[in-house]
């Protein structure tokens, strides 16, 4: 029997979970707590993944389908697969190349990235580094002048769709971040410093490239006073100081009137991200002119016991799916999760943590590898199901798991 002897297996990780384990080794505890954590007791975060296990996929045999069609249209763009990169703030904590790497990897795989308001590179830097137009995510905050400035910059830089995130009026209770020192500013102890020193490559790149924080927020022009009366609690300890600092960049009393204002200002397609209720989805589309919604609980990082998007999806799709685009994110770790989402009415999905694992472990190549894993898994599963295309997916392809 022939075999190859190697000190280390040179092949890339074979699954999203394998990329996750590699990323864990590459990152110090503090950025890892940010990347992989969730709110409260992680109930919503775990439910996001568990939700997919409640469904089986129908398998038709002898169909002769060898090359299913994976292409799908999201936000007016035809993509090679029904999957794009969700906005993730401060991606520079995972790898200094952050959104430059993620946007390029998305393009190389025939898809797109949503650029976060809290991105580590500016809108203009990403536009400069890419060939295609990507999409912009807005965290609405109370300073309308600054929000208007950001929207104008996004339009001028060629970002074609706006995703307004509505599930962060305040930051979720992420205890893992606080206990690892991710307050504002970070709280360093000898133990935490030692942990960071034991990841010299990460530390060297962090110090050399200075891309740990959010580019837009750091601009001197964007230094805002805290929202009057908007602080969550008195600045008595590090956690409270962090909450106060963050309150400058969100809006606790976010309201439909704010959405109306954004709809008015933004000339391109607009999607409401963080919707879990069919009434809210209908209101976004019918009264506020949104082109669609992203059914999302922010990866289980906000409301601790929020419903899993895969469970909220059927009612939302039934309500607005005939006249608006319905996307889903949260908990997608396999090609079969993408397929289940489409069977339940999604027009496409987004991934968050999966591509950050690839980014943290191997930069742009890692993100590409994660995307290619999804592509291969979707294609293989469709062949095994005997389904000709992602377009053909509907409820008839699903069976409740026994
Ligand atoms: C580290 C991290 C940062 C995030 N930052 C943002 C953000 O800046 N804006 C936003 O709308 N959503 C943000 N999200 C939520 C994602 O867009 C997405 O909803 C979520 O990650 C999907 O769940 P998944 O990680 O299980 O794929 C973030 C998620 C993570 C994990």
C-alpha cells in the first residue's frame, strides 16, 4: 500500500468546523471571545445551529443530475451560489487583512460581501481594492449628520445595496467578551498579556498594521459625544464604560421613523437586517419600501433567547416572499443548511463566523477555502438529492427529522 509521509498534512481544513479549530489556535483569547461568542447563556447561538437538525432532505434517485445549477440572484446581482458574506465589525481582530481579504475572496468565488459600519478598512479602501461593487451595512446611530455622511460615502464609492441593521439598539450581553478583557479600552492583566504574547504572529501584525478597530469610528471627525441620556448605566466600571462608549454608535430608541429617513436618503436597494417577526417584515416592505429583509438574530449575539432564524423563516417567507427578497443568516455551517433555508423560503443566505474562521486562520486564502467548501457541499448535496438547481428548492424537498 502506498502512502505519503509528512510532518504536517499540507491540505487545508476540510470543513467549517475544521477551520474553526484552526482559527482557535491562531487567535489569542480576547479576539476569539469576540469572534465566537454570543449573548447570555448562548441559547440563541446554539439554537441557530440546532434548528437545521430538525429537517431532513428528500432524496430522489436515478435522476441523472450531474451538474446542478447553483446560481442565484441576491440584491440584484447574479451570484455563482446563493450565499454571501454577512457584515462583521472589526474583522481586523481576526486578521489584519480584514475586509480587503474578505471582499476579494468573495469576488473570486463569484459572490459579494456586506461591508460593516464597524469595518476595519474604510469604504473607499475596499472599493479601491476590488473589481465589483459590494454592499454596505449601516448601524443607525443617533447622529443623523454622521449617518448621512456615511451613506453618501457608500453611494459615492459604488456600494449598491444598503443593509440597515435593526437588532442592535443596544449591545447584547456578551459576557465572554467582558471576561476576556474586551472592554473599551481593553483591560489587560498579566495573564491576558501572556496569552497575547503567546500568539506572536497575531500580535506582530496587530501592532504593525493597526487594523484592530473600526475604521469609520476611529476617524477624528466621527468622534461623537455620548447620546444625551442614552447611556445604559453609570460609568462605574469597565463594562459600564464600554456600554457608554458604544452608545455613541447606536440608537437605543431606534424607530420606524428612522427607517423612513434612511429609505429617503438611500437611492439603491434597501434591506432590513435583523427581522424575526412576520409583522415587522411586512411593515418594512409594504410601508417603508424595503426591497427585502434578512431574517437574523445577529448570530445569537443580541437577544439571548431570540428565536432561531430558521424557525422564524417560514412565516416571514409566507407573508412577504411573493413581493420581496427574504434572506437568512445565523447558524449556517454546511451546504445542507443553505439548502434547508432555501426550501423554507430563503432567496439566499449569509454566513458570518464561518468566513471569519478562514480569515483568522489563513487570511484571504482561508476565506476562499471556506466559500469553496460551501460551494462543493451545496453541489454534492443537490446531486445526492436529485435536485436540478437551487431555484427548484421548495418545501416538497423537506421532511421533518424523526
Ligand atoms: C464577530 C462578529 C461581528 C459582527 N458584526 C456585525 C456588524 O458589524 N454588523 C451587523 O449587522 N452584523 C454583525 N454581525 C452579525 C452577522 O452579520 C451575522 O448576522 C451573524 O454572524 C450570522 O450568524 P453566524 O455567525 O452563525 O453565521 C457580526 C457577527 C460576528 C460573529
